[in-house]
C-alpha cells in the first residue's frame, strides 16, 4: 500500500485499482489525456498566469509539474503496456494541477 494525500485531504492507495476507476481504461485514451493535461498546464503556467509562475509565487508547483512531466516522458515507452503505471501518472498529474492558482 502506497498512501497518497490528495489536494482535498483525502488519502488514497496508489496500488488500489479503485483509486483510478474514474480514468479511461485504454492506453491510447490515457496517453491522450496525459498529453492534454500537460498542454493545459503548460499554457496555464507559461501564458495565462505567467507572472505568478515566473515570479516563484507558486510554492514550487511549476517545479513539481516539470518533474512529473519529465518522469512521464522518460518512462512512457517502457511502460506502454502497463495500464496501472499510466493511470497512476495521469492521476498524480491531475492532482497536482487541480489546485493551480
């Protein structure tokens, strides 16, 4: 069991498939969703609220988002048949960007 505290304080188990029941089931859908969310975060941090994220007033969120993207891109190919890995990456990324300013 790997516990994770969500942005609203709820604690979930990252190893429990029920944690990801709301996410798509196929690799193609998960991959597309992740890239959609990455694009949203990029536009939000670099264009819509660039002053907040450039000035470092974000509490390190931009750095955390970049780290999640880096992990996803660097490990995407080797996990392309691992649906649970993809679901976890999408879940963690959405949790991080859910509370953007």
